């Protein structure tokens, strides 16, 4: 049986780190930025790691 395809949308949104954790970008930074504080917008620029509970599922769909 052939391999299952990974999800192209997920591949664009997640990256694997060197240690094997899954990296993601934060949400809420695309529009309606006028009411958000500068500090909040600055913190939304930074990437973060996916929660440990979701890591296994995301690794399967990006592979």
C-alpha cells in the first residue's frame, strides 16, 4: 500500500527544530492591529513551540 500524503497546509505552518520539537507561529497578528498594544504585537512576532500533547499528531501530518 502506498504511503499517505502529508497535509500541505500543515507543512507550510509547522517546522521541526533540531531537537525534534515542532515550531509554530502565533495567531492574531494579521489584521485589526490598531486596537492591539505595541507590546502585544511585538510578542506575537515571535515563534513558539507546539504543546507536547499535540506534537505527535502534527508530526504525522507534516511527514
